[in-house]
């Protein structure tokens, strides 16, 4: 990594830098000598880094060199910073003849006085040169050879093969066996635990994920949750993570019993599958595990399962349910290992000299002993090497590992793959040790952090932007398996990933003493060399108190380049007031990256200007209303993130002084009144999340920001006057822009429609746009560019555009995947002209690729139409007979009372909601689907029918379409009297109807006032698991055939006036029909749990105990808060009183002074 630092220094020592330093401080000669020394040393660094793994003396020499190179980098940063600040002063006119006497005196004696700084810098540069000369002299004893770095060229082509996860190789038998155990009903235990045991890298997590996502498993269990277990098996954290996984929401810091109570209510005695990934032995796991299992035993249904993955046999044996043997994962077979290796290394290509490649590859695979992670890592390295000598060299190096102990050989193999990484990727990988194990890493943030540290080099692509190069860095390491579990956003960008535990161990090893991750709950460190500590992250996971006391030793780590919080809870970090933030700003002047996310600062201290080397600053979720002008002195700043600063009202007026700023994020800054004049001078901006129009900056400020990419939201467009002003924004000259949101104000005048139409017409974006959102637009039509120019758009959202009467033709939008129409009160029809589909459409969709039939919107997957009260039809002219939406899987139509159905749907429909629409729309929808026996028959799984006035019976056309339906919800259909087909249906139809819901697992009926009995066909739904009936006042009894449905596990009945008396006790008339059901809840009171009837007194007592426990927990939490606010001794009380009196006196004095 010293090679990269040296390279960064040489980059800063270009001809212009030497000339600038010479002019300002007369140190040009010294700088040239420094450049010569660094160049000489850099030549041997590649060889030195390779030898350092085998030669301890070389390793020590490299460490000493790297520290001096860091000092040199700081010095050159200071040169550059002083020059930039001097330019700022000249721009401000502070050195002009018009400056007042105070300005001149301040300039003369300030620390920015270049004469004074020149003396200091001369001393520093000479000291650094002396140290480097000594180190350069010492290198002679190692006989290091000069080597050139392989050139790095930016490859923007989308990677395939090894970039995407390879096929699931060699684990079919393992998968089948565990799935069989999961689906088995022969277990003797209510909740069974199935351990998967194996060494690191074998694929325990990958196998578990494959099983977890299997359709059979998903349909069998009512609840699923996947969590990575903390190393100490902390029961509170495990319960919390399960609850957050099930609710998809943060739950805050709660006591264990409160968490258990909430989880119990969520689980509701349902059959669950939990995966506890990567369980370790911390010496006390047995008692924690027993307590956790006792709880889960009581709240889950019979047949629930838990999969654990672990490397430790004793853990597997302890956790396994009696009678269940741990599934011990073995290495891949020789054939499967070779298949996996070939898939990644050869990329399907034939190699010249193929036999030698095969022999070398087979030898390498053989030493990976069937461990998929090692195979993928080695294959990933070799995938970019097309010289057989490189393969044979790696084979020979790997052969030396035969002497390494077996349990360490896998990590040693991974280290070999790291050693063969290009030098520019090595520091990037080591930096990732700052993220805790199993942390989901945000890729955009990671690349920006790499930028801030100077790790990214354009190489042979000088015209490319550093961020783009950084993304390619990431993709390169992803393809080599240094990252995994990556996910893409809707625009095709990789948004997050994880690191395998063994890769994280490797990152810690190569980062050495430069990087540490602190546990916020115990921030003490041992044996840390603070002079060599460069990067710190703080893991706040599981920390109850949000006020974090800054460790006493941290201010001494003055050479820190990174401070980041990691694994933040939603509330974020709260450094204690006072010295905490001053410490960051005053002591850590070498910081390049600083995140104080969630710091709850109401005022940013002016001393922030001391962080003059800062490149990356994240102040999100803080409470300030403004930023101090001193922040404008951070002239090196490249990334400024102010997301979710809800109180922020304005930015400093002279933002243009941050001339190096490339990323400015203002997401969720709702009170921001506008952007300052001059924001358009930040021509290096690559991302500007939000442009708020106000009394200051006009939309024309966007004119010169042609490098903008990512997402841009422009607000208050009602302030734009005229087509010319809008056109000045030049949105069509911004090819990198991926998402655009255009928002007008709800308060715009009613007669603004025509002007808004002209404005929108002039805001035409570049054709590369992937997402478009319009909000509060009052025009009656959309401009032609929506249809004609957006060939690549994937998502279109129209929200609260009340003036729109129709949409333009959507036929040209062959890439559109999501369309959302929300609260378009004036919309009457969607104008889709009767025309043949574009020629590209037949090849743009997989389902349409093999036929010549014209198809409209061939890639549309999700369609939502909500609150469009006047929508009449899909198009205004004749009905189009070509298939629409062949890939549609999600349809949501809500509150569209006039809509008539026209489209013809196709294969992929999975989830449908029809709510508050005409009752005959349901039949029209069913008729628009392909016939049940056709090859294009839709197999949707969820159907919700809600609020259909006048619906008396389900249409005959609907029933045959429900062959694969798993969930049916019918609610608020007040006129519905039966769920059976019309009486006129044929006997053949009635017979087939009995078997038309074979996959139904959940039936919910809510507010069906006219329903008097359950449908006869339901008795044949043998897979039904849940039956929920609420507010069905006409339902008089349960059918005699209900006991035939033996698979029902959950029955909930609420506010059914006639039915409830028949179930009020075990001797009631209908109780014998339901007593076979495991879990029964009546009027929100559980009366049967896991087949055991709960007497009223028993349940009431249980609820009282729960309430008492929750009340006690709340009191405990209140007491804890009071402990923080109040002193516990007479002395501290007096101190508190004195403080209060002092503040009151100060405020009184201020008021008197102002008066």
C-alpha cells in the first residue's frame, strides 16, 4: 500500500505544483529533490510489498517508509490548501488597497501569512527529505528490484460471468436433504433446530440462502427471518434483529422483555423459519441459547424450524434438537470444484496453449480442497490473466502453502489472491476492514471514501471521473470474490454488498495497526500505536445509550485520516456535548473523511475550519438550522452530505468557494428555503440531490453543471417564469443524469397551468434518463418528449398532477418497468395509439423474444393507479387487441370508481389489488386474462378485493384463474352475499370449482355484511393454513366440513355477532368444528395456543402479567433517564443548581443588553 501513497505524492508533485510552491514560498528546489527521492523509492515498492510477507525486516522497512510518506502527503496537502485559501482571499479582495486596517493586520499576523508558513514548511520538507534519504539508503540491504505497475485501463463494459453469482454448484444433495427436514411433519419437537456445520468458506451461508429462498420453503412457513448472530449470542440483540427483520422497521432500544412481548405479538403462534447465521462460542452461549429457545418454543407453532450455521462442532451439537444430527458440509467434489473454477477463470473462452492452462488450473483447484470461497478467489484473480506463465507462477506460490497448517491454509490462500491484486486495489480492500462483519456496505459511500483517501487513480483513462473509476475498482474486486451478496438498484447500479467473514479477517490482517473498529459500548483499546493509527470506525450496534463518551485516548490519535460510525441504529450517534466535537475539529487535523451522522448537533462549531485536509464530510441527521461560514474554508472538500437535517434552512452564501466539491446531498432537508446564488459555479459537481428554488438561486444556475449524474430533484418550479428561463437549465445536456424529479408547489395559483406546461416542455432531459417523477404539476397534458425522447426510462411516477386529462402514447417506452399514477384527479384516459410495437420491443423482453406479435410496454413489471377518480378508460379511441404488459407481475388499482377494463394481460401476473373500483371491473379483469389452459395463463399468488360496491357474487370468469392463488383477501364488499359462483353456473363448472384453489393458504374476509355462510368449495382447499373472519355480521355458523381442513393452523374471528356465541366456550355449539386448529383468537383474545385451550382466568392472568412487566420496564427506563438528568449526590446536585443559576443569569443579562 506504500506504493499507492507514493503514487499519490508524485501526482501532487506535478510541474504546476512545483512552480506554485516555488512562487509562493521559494521552496521549488526542495520540492524537486523530494520528488526525485520518492520516485526512486517507488520503483522498488512493488517488489518490497511482495517480499514483506516472507521477510520481516522488509516489512518493518515498509512500515517506517509509509509513515514518512503519510507525513509528506500531509505536507503537500498543506501546500495545496494554502494556495487555494490564498486564491480565496484574493477573490474576496482582502488584500486589495481598499481593505481596511483591521483586515490588513489580521492578514499580516494570521496563520495563513505565507511568509510565516514558508518558514514552517521549509523546516517540514527538509525533515521529511532527511528521513526519506535514510530510508532510501537502508533499502540497499534488501536487494530490491525495480518493477513497473501493470497499467490500469477503465473498462466500462458490464461484467458478466464471475460478476454475477455463479450457478449453485455441487450442493443439490445438501439442499434437498435440508429442505426435506424443513418440510417434514414427523418431528417430535415443536420447534426443531437444524445446524449446518463446516469450516469457513465452504458455503454454509450460501446454502442457507438458497434454501431460505426456495419457493416450497417460502410457501410452507408463515414467517421467515434471517439474522447474522452477534459473536456473543446476545439474546437481546438476537430478539431485536428478528423483530426488525419481521417488521422491516427499527425498534429502538428496548429491554429484552419488551422486545419479547412485541415479537410474541408479531409471531402470533405462526409457523416460522429462522436462520441464525454464523454462530460462535463465547463461553456463555449455552445459557443464552436455552433462554432464547424457551421463548421461541412458546411463541411459535408446531412445525417451526431454526437453521443455524456455525464452524464450531460443540455449538452445533448443543443447539441441535434431540434426534437431529448436524448437517456437516463437505468440500466440493473434484469435478464440481473444476466446474466452478472454469466458470469464473475461463469465462467460456478458449485459451491459446489451453493444455498448460488446464494443468495449472487443476493444480490450483486441487489445493483449494473443495472450498468454494478459495476457488472463486483464485479463479477471480486468474480471470484477468491471459498469460499461462502467470497461472504457473501462482500455482508455484500456492504450492508453498502446503507447509501451512490445514486450518490456516484457506486464509493463506485468500492472502495469496490478495497479493496478486493490482496495487491500486490493495488499499481499497484493506480500508473495508472498518466495516464490521456482516455489515451491509453502501457502495456509493465506499467509493466516495476511497476518493477522499486518494486511493483512486485514473490510470490510462485520464478523461474518466474518479468516481467512475472507483466503481470499476469495486466491480473488479467483486468479480474476484473480495465482496459478495451484491444488490443492484432499479437503474442497474450496484447499491450494496457484504464481505465474507474470512475476507474480513484478511482485510484486518493486511490493514494491520492502521485500522481499528471500536465497540461504542466498550471503546477501550490495548496495544494500539496511536502514531500509526490512521482510520477508526465505531460500531454502535447494540448500544443502549446514544450519548457516546469520547474515549480519553482518542484526542491523542492526531494522525487519524478517517472517523466513521458503523452499524448505526436509526437514532444515530450522539457525542456528548462540549469537548467531544471540539476534539474532532481541533485535534484531528489530518482527517480526510469524517462522519458525524446522527450527532444531534444544533450548532456546527466554527472550529470546523481546522479540518483543512477534509475531503468527505457527513453531517446527516443533525439539528442545525444553518452552516457556519467557516465551513467554506474546507477548500479540499469533495463530498458534503447533509441528508435528513430537517431543521436546515439555508446554506452559506459563498458556496462557490468550495471549488472542489463534487457531491452535495440534501435529501430530506424539508425546511431548506433555497440554494445560494453562485451554486452554479461549482462546475465539478457530479451529484446534486436537491435544487430548491427560492428567492436566491434561479434554475439557470444549473446551466453549467453538465457533469451532474445520479438523481436530481428540482423543487418549487412554480417560481420559474417562462420557457426561456426553464430552458436555461440545460437538462438535455446532462447525459449522466439518471433520475429526475420535477416538483411544483401545491400553493401555485390555479391559472398557472399554461405556464407550467411551457416550463415542463423546456425541461426536457437527456435521453439517457432512467427515472422520471412529476409532482404537483397542474398542466392538462405532458410534453411530447415524454414519449419521444425517453427510450431508456425504467420508472415513471406521476403524483398529484390534478390537471392531466390524458397521457401521451406510452408505446415508445420499451424500457419502462414501473408506472405509478397517483392522485391524477383530472385524468380521463391513457392515450395509447393503435400502432405496431416498435421493432425493438420484440427483443427487449424475454417473454416476447420468440414471437412476432406486437406488444406494448413489453417490460412493464409493476403498474399502480391510485386515486384517479375520473379515469374512464385506458385509451380514448378504439380498443386495441394486441397484448399489453406481457411481463406485468404487480397490479394495484385503488380508488378509480369510473375505470373500465381494456388491457389484455399475460403470463407473469403475481399480485393484484382491486380496491374501491366498479364491481363489474373484477369480471372484466378476469376476462382480460388468458384462458386457464393456455400456455400464457397467469399464475398470480395474491388477490385483494376491497370496497366494491354492488358486488353480490364473485364473477364466474374469476374462479378458473385462481389455480395458483395462495392468498385471497376480500374486504368491505358490503353487498357480497356469497363466495360461490352464480346459481346459473353449469354442474361441470361447479365440479371444477371445488378444486380451483388447491394452493390457497390464507383466506381473509373482512366487512362482508351480507355473507351468511362459508363457500362450499373451501372444503377442498386442503393447504389452507390461515382463516381470518372479521365484521361478517350475517355469518351464522361454521360449516360441518370445517374439521376436514386439517392443515389450518390459525383461526381469527372478530366482531361476528351471530357466530361469536357459538364459539364462546369449549361447550359452545361450533367449538367441536374448530378444536383441531392449533391457534384460535376470538375478539383479539387468544383462546387456544398450540392446541391447548386457555381458560379465561389463565389468559387474563397472562395478559395482566405482560402488562405489569411492560409497566415495570417503562418505569425502569424512566429511572435510567432520570439518572442521566439528575445528580445522585448532594455535591452533584449543588453543581447542577449552580449551572442552572448561571444559565439563568446569563440569559437575563443577554435580554437586558438587547433591551
